[in-house]
């Protein structure tokens, strides 16, 4: 079994905040994660966009590759890797706020590990959500859950229900319904990337949506992030 792998791209200047990007996986698998697997490759444009948009705002961007591909029931295999990565990042960049960005199983892992002391914001993209998943760690956090309306792998209804449930628990929680999009985040890829980047920069770097140097955020993205930050529970894009 291979070890988990953590890569960090620091900004040119001082680090003000960190984004940790978490890829998806499978319900059950003890096979090692490989760099060229689709779940890993899918997150690379998110990393690229965060690095580009966050460079001048002090955002360090970390990406984690888990040791094994599966969640594996009660083993919750990715969570050990995520906790270790958070501890490493906190030791390297103490007292810096962290945004967790996760897709599918990575979204589930982000929601589970939101209670880490330095985590401030969570972006869960088409997350895998199960009844009974813990929410205590989301108390006081800023949460954005985005899901494609055509997703048949994970449940948009579960995502919307969680966002509603988090009202009054999280500092803010919004559900974004992404029309004409499935689980792969492919059809409207630019929107996914820019929505994630704008929300992360707004929450942990105090950058107004769409005003970060180098971003091409559309009006749709700016408006969605502004409404999410204002606490609107349900948005459509």
C-alpha cells in the first residue's frame, strides 16, 4: 500500500491562507491511488485556478492524494490522510485559515474534517453525503455545497437538505444548483473552477468576489458568491 502524498504550492509572498484540495474515490477499494486516475486528474484545474487567482493574495494551495482509493465503510480511509495533511499544513503555516475543497468522496471528507481548528471554509462539490454523517464540525464554518442537477452518482437532494439543515449551525451555508451538469464537472467546467476560487478567496483571503488579480470570474459567479456570503440558502446557476 502506498502512502498519501501532499504537495503545496506557496504564493510568491507571505502566506495568508491555505486551500486544501481533496479528490474523489470509490465506496470500497484498498487499491493505491495513482496520479493519472480520473478522480485525481479532475481536481488539477481547480488547483491551477486557485494558484493563479490566489498568488497575489497570499493563498497557498495544497493538494492531497490519498493512500487508497476507497472510503471503506467504518475505516473511513481518506480521513486519516486528511487529518495528517491538516496537521502538516498547520505546523508549516500556523494560525492561517484553511479552506477545504473536495469533490464527491473528497467533499464528504471535507465535511467530516471541517472541525479541525484552522478550517474556516468548506467547498463541497457534488459531495457524497450519507444519513448520519456528522455535522458538529461545521458549526461556525462557512459552507458552500454545489451540485449538478443531472448528477446520478451522488445526490443533489441530499446536498440541498444538508445546506438547509446547516442554517443556524454554520456561520453561513448555501446550496448551489448547477444546471445541465453531471457528476464529472465537465460540461460547465469553467464555472465550477471560478466559483470555487472566488468563494475560497472571499472567505479566507477577504477578497471581494471577482476582484482577485488574474481571475475571469463571470457575473454569474460573482453574484452567486455574493449571495452565498450573505447567507442565501439556495442558489441556481
